[in-house]
C-alpha cells in the first residue's frame, strides 16, 4: 500500500487490516520508506505505563486497508519510556556469570580431541580443567594423552567410571573422524 505522507507518520494511531485478514490497532513507531517497513506498537492507550506491549513489524504493502484513528505522543520520547534498570542489571549479571561458566569449560592449550573428551565427560560428571589435565569429580585426574591408562586418583569406582566414559568417547571420536586421533 502506498503511503501519501502523513498516514504513516510517527505517532499516528491506525486501525489496520492485513492481506491475511489480521486486524489490529496501534501507534506507528517508525516507517522506513526504502524498505517499506512499518513498526507499530499495539495497545497504546489501553496499557498502563510500564506495561509490556506488542510490537509489530510489517511491510506496508501487506496492509490491505487502514484508517487513521488519531495521534498520540511521540512513542520514542525518552521521558515517556520506562526502563526497569534493576531487571536490566540482573540480566546483565546473569549473562556475565553464564559467559564465565562457559569460558571455564574451554581448555587452554589443549587439542580438539582433549576438548571433545572434556565435553563428553561433562555431560554426565562434574569436570574442570587444571591446566591441561581434566579433573573429574574433584578427585580423578585425566592427563595428556587422555587414555584410560592416564586416569589416576579417586576411588576405584570413580576411576573405573571415568575410564569407561573415556574409552567410549575415544572410540566414538575414532568412528567420527577416522585416523585424526
């Protein structure tokens, strides 16, 4: 649908029907003429300040018909925006903690084979890196070249469990990439 200028101006409230039959009302937040994309915030006037609202991004040519219902305040006015800074900081802290946890799972100066073995062990057992050694359950140590005979420490049951998983993973790696390891 071609726009005649003011119809898709920022802040205009419209009632629209799409070519797929959807009907909605909302406020135009943005209109990009080169791509013909409209950003519409639904529920303006109905939602309380700070309440979440739906945002619809739609190509203007998918709007079959629309009517201008009115005009409201600038939807991008910083004075009208509500940000929950404590929630934003909490999400940031959680993301940083998760990134640190994931970074600790990556071995430094180890081969891809060693990393694959570490990843396989970590699926069923608590593991961590100690330089290039893999420490399982804080007691069993797997040293380079990460063969069952390089497993030491811990109880005999824990030691055997690690050897079994290690042997299985090495066989799986050989099948996956023959001759590489």
